C-alpha cells in the first residue's frame, strides 16, 4: 500500500483527512494521522481500517524520522515555522512533501537539493495561498495564450460567517486562528501598485482604506489591503501590469469599527499589561483612555474616537462587552492583543450549528490583441457544512489532499520546492475541487480600471 503520513490533525485537517480516508480503498492507501494529541488524531480517523492515529512529538527526532521513513509521502499541517525539520528529513530520506503554508526563505533554500533528488515539495496549496494561485493562473494563462496583455489584477479572499449564521452586528465570526485575526495587518506596511504608481498604507491607516465588492446572491463586501501585494507580481507574470492588489474580505462596516480597536491600542502585542489577570473588561478599555474626574469610560471613548451616540459603531462596541465591570480578563501577563482575542472569542466563536463561508474574488483587466481593454471577474463562494467540516477546512484541506494523491500517482511530476502555478498542477486540482462545491463563476464586465480618463494618479 501507499503510505501517507499526515502530521497535524487540527481544524484545517478535517476535510483533508476525510478525503484521504474516502480514497484509501480504491487508491490502496494506508494513512497515518500524527498529532501531539493522540485523542484528537483518533477522533479524526474513527475506526477506519486503513488509518492509524498516533501521538507524535515533532521535536522527537527519532520518532519523526521513523515515521517519515515508513511513509511514501508526507503532508505537514503543522504551524509554518515547524515545517523545516520535516522538510530536511524528507530531503534526507527521499520523500515528497506537501504543505499549505507560504514558502519560507529557509524552505526555498532547499530547492536545489530537492531537484537534485527528483523530489516534489509542494507548498502554498491551501486556500490563500493555494486556490487563489491556481484560479488566478488559470485565467491569466488563458488571457495571455490568446494574445492578451494583463494590465490589472486584483485578488481578494475572506473567511466569513455564512448568511444563515450571521447574527452579530460585526457580521463576523472566527473561522480560523483568532490570533491571526487580531494581529491582521501588523508587521509591515501594505504595499501595492495602482495605475502604475506604487502605493503604501501604514497599519494605523489600513482599515480606513477599503474597496467595495459586489457578489451576486451574497450582497456587498469590503476589502482592505494585504501586507505585500507585490510578492507574486513576477511569479504570476504581471511585471508590466499597471495595477496589482491583494486584499482581505469582510462585510461592509467591519473595518471602520475594527479601526477603533486599532486606534485605541487594543491590538498591540508588543508589551504586557500589569495585573491583567484581575482586570475587568471595563478596566481594560479604560486603560487606553485619558483620566477624567467625572466622565464615564463610555463618554471618554466616544469623545476620543469621535463616535456619535447613534453611530452603529457604538452598538458594535457595546456588543463586545468592552464596558462590562463584572467580567474578568483572567489571563496572566497578557498583552492587549491577547486580552482582546479572549474578549472576542466569547462573541465570535462558531457554535456547533453555525456555518462559515469563504468568499474569493479576482479581477483580471487586460488589453486584447486588437487593443480593446476588457475585464473578467471571477468569484467563488463556499459554505461550510458544520463546525467541524467548515468551508475553511474544505478549501484549505481538499487542495492539499488532491495534490498529495496526484503527486503519489505520478500525475504531478515536476520536481523542486514550488507553489501550484503550473498547468499540470492547477488544471486537474481545480477540476476536482468543483466536485466538492469549490466553483468559480467567471463573468466578462466592462473595464474601468482606476483611471478611465487617464489623468495623473
């Protein structure tokens, strides 16, 4: 049998594991699910005859190398910073490897040796990065194959709550790591190119510079800029495109309200707050506001952030219990960001019956062979089944699983440390994803760009 080692059985691995279990009989697969928690691994495989669940310590070199040696291919669903040791062992032992994470510089440094051994280390094959790469390259290549010249590319993605489970004023619930949501946009200025001009948005301005999107059947959304939209410019063959922009999708109004928390300082993760364990939510909020002998915390915050009493933002802040004097933080030596994450988790965690939603939106502006400017918009909406088989787990895990099987069966052949931008990778994977409801709707729309009158930008 072909042995697949899956390291990590967390939330994003549910659909991945289910896919491999379903394929195990016809494909002759033996699957090992390895996780720090053997209980979690067992829960994911159940009593399936073609799977085994084991307790696995990634830092136990002997166990790690033994399990990789037993495997035919290795799937790492670990946090990104833990992939490297697995990759080094795969290189040494001679095993192909698949991850959903961004390629780190250290991983890229293995490329020459990976090619020398004829191995495939497929990375960035989840949702974002992953499905975004594949769906973008499909349309870009179709345009350029017909003699078109790309002049605009915008790509947006967001993990949201499905309409039927959208029951809070923020129109948002955690579908992924809450910490990543709280720290979103930090760590560098957002940069992109718009109509041939480089643009930069510092973190303190990020959530007030949004773009609006309309998705048929699902209404209006907004998007704020990702940290580095230029990272894939050359990779996608867009060096001559006038506009390259990547962003994160939220429902309209989220960013303006989130900006209040940013401006207060609640998303800061750089220092520890004194006596955080015994602090009330109200004291936490008050700690970012100036002293006043008579004004309440509510009045001080409204004055500081210029929030009118009838502004929906105010209702959103009230909904989070930020002024509650009874609730305690209960976290020792916590940063503001950690405290905010705890407060939000009480309000934004998906309930058992809740469903999440993934929205992806691409804009492709191009000049045809006859000089006419055209545009194609591609949208994908995926709704989750429940709290376990979420849209996030589906869109992250299924591309990983499909790629793993296609590498195993020799359908993906090109060696090296890579991302899924070649036709031999994206074409069959996108086709199979459609069977699971991950379908892109492509529509031709009028091209406007940002500068239809060709004035200075």
